[in-house]
């Protein structure tokens, strides 16, 4: 196989990690959605669209047949239904176990994940164009309290960046802004915006874990700091229109960012670099660093470039960094498995006790 790019691309190794290899015979299949194939440890059996997918172990797998023979993935949107299925023995593993339900699960497992709920601040216009205000908005929020009250302790305060420690470019010299409500009030008064209105946009569908509770908590902290918070939680389609509207950006808008290929290029190009669909700054130096990191091949150099990029955003307080969620799974007592930092569910790494 030969891959041709339009220039140096330092992200290729990470992208290859997600590349799926299929059998040569697939070239003769017009629609693979109904006849998927591959070279992995499991073979496709059947699927009911939107309901389930069934697999069976591939006895010819080059790495050896997996210990679990038959697998059924079911797609259940409602958390309570997933938990009920786990408790009844119908399921051996459920994802996105709510923190408040951990004690009800037969067993559970957790790992520091890639999900980062964050608030994007408009650094170019409006009340948040003043860096003093952006800093105040960070200092006004008690991240430790949010980790405990909103996520039941299954989260850690973000270290001033959208990158988890497991991702290339994580800057270990940065730490979460401290919780300093008095300094936040002082900065808002110095900026001449105390008592003014700030618009905070979330969404109402519950797409991300406890996202409604999170933005409500932030609104409360900003109110205590001396602002009038216009909290808006539109339905998801309208929320996306606001998120991607660079001409009429909200003062602050919630988003949750994840990164399962463990490379920072997409996150930084989307949210940090000027012109990114989720970016709210026009910092040309920051954008140039993000581009340089993507086109640099040496991984040590990329690490240094991205460390510099995330520090610029930290110093300018382009976001209100909140927490880094832990992935939380409910498990049956018979399942043996250790979660992965990339959130992949690889059944070949699991086993069940007889």
C-alpha cells in the first residue's frame, strides 16, 4: 500500500492506527454496509440497523482466536435502560455509566479519558474580548467542586488545555487556573463590566454527560462573580448553528472535545487555530504553530511546537477550561477487562469467567 499526501504530514502514524484492513475480495462488493469484512479477530454475523450487531470469533485470526466466541452490541440511548440490562444479566458491559449509578452496577471500571467539556470564549468581540474578563471567568469557576458535584469525582480539573496527559503535545508545565472568586470580581470591576450581561450557550439534548448541570453550575459561579448570565440551552440543531457561526459568535459556548487517535492536530485546528470551525480568536502566531505541528514529521519537535501553542492559548485565556472526564463503564461480575485511554472496546482484550 502506498499513501500519497500533498505535503509532510506528521499525523499519518496516528491516522494509520485507525486504518481498517479489508479482504482483497471487497473490491467486488458494491455495498459493504450489508456485507462487511476484514482481517480482525471477529467475523460479521448480522445486524439490525440501529438495534444491534452480532459478531463471532474468527478462528483463522492471525493473532489467535479470541477467548470470547460470540458478541452482541446493542445500541441503547437511555442510561437507565442500559443499567437495568446490566443488573439483570442481559449485558456484560455498558458505556457512559452515570457517576450517580456506580454503586448500583455489579462492577465498574474507569480510566482517565479524552473527553474535555470546555467553554469557548469570543476573544475578538463583546464582553470577552478583554483578556482580564477571560481570566476572571476562569478564576470564578471552582473546577474541583464541579468534578465532585457534577461528575461524582470521576473527573479531574483540566490543566489549562484541551489535551489529556496521554496525548502528544500535552504541556505538563501548565496547571488549572485556581479558584479565586475575589480576584475574579476585582478583574471584572477593573475591566468595567461588573453587572453587565454575558451570554452562555449550552444545549438541551443531553448529548454529553451531565452537560446541562455543568453549564448551570458555571452560570451560578459567574453570577456570584458579578455578571448577569444569559444562559441559553437550545435544541441540538440550533446549538450547532450557534457553535459554527463565526460571524455572530456567542460570548461563551459550551462544547465537549475528545480525541481518540491521541494526536492533537484535529483538536487544535478546530478550536485553537484562527479559522477553525470552533475557534473564537484571530491569533496568527497560534494558527501558524498549529499548522507547523501538523506538517512536522519529527515527533519530539511536534511535542515542543504543540506545547508552545497550548501555552499561548492558556496565557490568553481563550477558553474556560473545566474538567477532563474519566470514562466510566458498568460491568458484570464475570467480565475481566481493563479500559483503554483511547476508549476503544476491543473484545479480544476481554475475557469472561466461567
